[in-house]
C-alpha cells in the first residue's frame, strides 16, 4: 500500500469520525414550527423569540395560540437539558388535546430521540420532560423545579389552582405562558391582564389572523350573541351573561368615602 493510498484512507476515516461526532444545532421554537410545515405569523414568531419571564396571551379562537404553546414547550425541552415543562389545562380532554399538539410538532421534526412516551408525557434523551395535566390541585401538587409552566385555556382555570401552582417556579425561576380567549371580567386571568404587573401582554383578535376569512367572521357576527362574539373573536373581557348588575354599574357605586359595614 502506497503512502498516498494510506493518506486517502485516513482522510476518509477522519471524515466519517467527524460526521459521527458532529451534531446539527437544535432548532429553536420558530424553526420547529417551520420544520413541521407551519408558517408562523409575525406575532407568533415574536412570542416565541421573547425572553419575558411571564407572557399572557389573550387571543381569538383558532388564532394559533396553542401551536405557539406547543412550540415553546418543545423548544424549552430541547434546549434546556433536564427541564420540566408542565402543560396545564382545565380538563383531561383539554390536556389530551394540548399534548397532542406537542406530539404532532415533535413527530414533525424528530429533533431528538425519546426516552419515554405516553398519552400525557414525553421524555427526551437529554432528560427533559413535557407533562400535560388536567387542572385539579390533586394532580399538580408534588411537581417542583418547573422550567416552563404553560396554562392553556387560562381564563377557565380556577383561582385556587393558579395560586397553588405559582410556587412551582419559585426555585427554578421558571417562566409562565398563560393563553386563553377571555371569559368575562372575573378570575385571575382577567385580573392579571387588567391590573397585573410583570407580564408581557399579547392580544390577537380574529381580524389579525389570516386563516380566519372575512366572510366567516361576518357570519359569526350575525349569528352569535354579541357578548359571545366580542369575547371569543374580539378578545374583549365583557360582563358575564349571569351578572345581575354590569361591572360599570358596580364599580361606579363604589366610593372611598363610604366605610364598609363589616
């Protein structure tokens, strides 16, 4: 064997070793959507690239907010080895649907092998876990060190549950992504959106979503009761239909000069 042939074989061997040891950079959350065949809207890309520790999204139905949550959850799990990502929804059915979006996105890109997978849990080989849970206090207690807490349909998550899950990020300094269409002027979601501090707020109405046609929206406006249309599509926190007195009337009747009786 000549020296030239030895050098050629060594060169090929070196190329193979380099190919085996080099790993492609992991896709970020925006790239995950693109690799899965989705084209992120400008607002979706902005949310996925945000570094805000608290993000509150009040978005129209079918605007693509759940896809944003799935991409951020999977992106966090990929880039933060050993991370715990919790996806909380008000019911088991909603938890299954939210987790299905995560699985669909993962299977569309296959960025990292799995260690374990179940109906509501995905564990990657880097030790990160994505766990989807229905919104009951008994199911969520016991989790700690959460890197990302996703609260889906947040306006329908009870105040008591929200307050009980906040300590999960106390030590890990994790992030919170709360997403929902409004559900009246009540509950923690409305209070945080209207008065809370430390939140990046995102509001996307139906008219800003290119996938919702003007003709469909016009039909919904004619068909639905005004309160429902304003809430579901225009992201307005309207008075609930079971209120005896409107919020403006109640707040107008409050005076700091009157002492409470008890």
